[in-house]
């Protein structure tokens, strides 16, 4: 994986984490938690995707920096 792809994954992961946190704290997630006990699927998947993208981006950057 080259450096530009790793940076794109890192940036996308951070954005997904940011929007996932906002969606998790939204009123629709509050209503969903009240009735079902869990947040909306959208917020959960955004958080999971954000964590995966961030970890993959950091791992790619770490691997590229180790090769040079």
C-alpha cells in the first residue's frame, strides 16, 4: 500500500469517526436507544468503518515508513 492510499484511508477513517460520533449522539439514536436499547445501525456502522479505516491508514503509513 503506498503512502497516498494510506493517507486517504486515515483521513476517511477520521471523518467517519467524527460523523459516527455525531450520529450516535443524535436524537434519533436517543429514541432508538429508548425503545430498543441500542443506537441506530447507521451510527454503529459509521463508527466501525471509522475505526477500521483509521487503523488501516495508520498501519499503512507505519509500514511505508519502515521500508524507507
